[in-house]
């Protein structure tokens, strides 16, 4: 192809130098590419590590959140149970209050009835006491009259023995008894 061997040699040398130059550039490109690839891989590995640590932190937060949610749920159930127990206690206490109020009303009514009975009995007592006083005063009057009759009867007996008029003494006794 080439008529001149020197030309062939120079062409060959030029091609070899181009190949050498291209090989060097290719090596540089590969090295640069490898370096940039390694940098990119290193950056990506760093990013993967960051994402993994963020993921682990997020998982820990998620576990903690679930634990807190379970605690809150348990506390909510405890509070609901306590509220139910308090409601039952309040109902029982309200029933007791109602029963006690009913008893109080009954006791008040019984006290009022007892007061009425006491007032009636006191009135009866006063009436009986008054009647007793009247009876005592009548008994005293009767005793006085009896003692007067005895005195008059003695004086009548004495007068009869002495001979006085009995008619006057009897008349006087009846007049004082009528009073």
C-alpha cells in the first residue's frame, strides 16, 4: 500500500504515537472515571450509611412511639375502668343518700307524730292534773265538812246529853254542807 517504506514507517510511528497518546488518554480517562466512580461510590456509600442510620433512628423512634402508644392505651383503659368504678360508686352512694333521705323523712314524720302524741298526752296530763287539783280541793272541802260534822255531832251528842235543842245544830250542819 505504501510505496515508500519510510513513509510506512513514519505512518506507523505516527499511528503508534497516536495509539500511545490515545492509550494514555484512555488510561487517564479510565483513572479519572475510576476516581470519579470511586468518589461517587464513596458518596453513595456515605449516603447509604446516613440513610441506614436515619432508618435505624426512625425504627427506634417507631418502637418508642409504639411503646408509648401501648402505655397510653393501657392508661386509657385504666382510666376508663376507674371512671366506671367511680360511676358505680356514685350510683351506690346516691342510692344510700336516697335511702337516708327517706329514713330522715320517716324519722321526721315519726318525730312530728311523737310530738303530737306528746302534746296530746301533755294536754291530757294537764287536764288530769287540773281534775286532780279539783278533786283534791273537793276532797279537802269534803274532809272539812266531815270534820265539821264530827264536831257538830260531838257537840250534838254533848248537847243531847246536857239537854239542849238538837234541832238548831242539825239545821246549821246542813246549811254549811250545802255551801
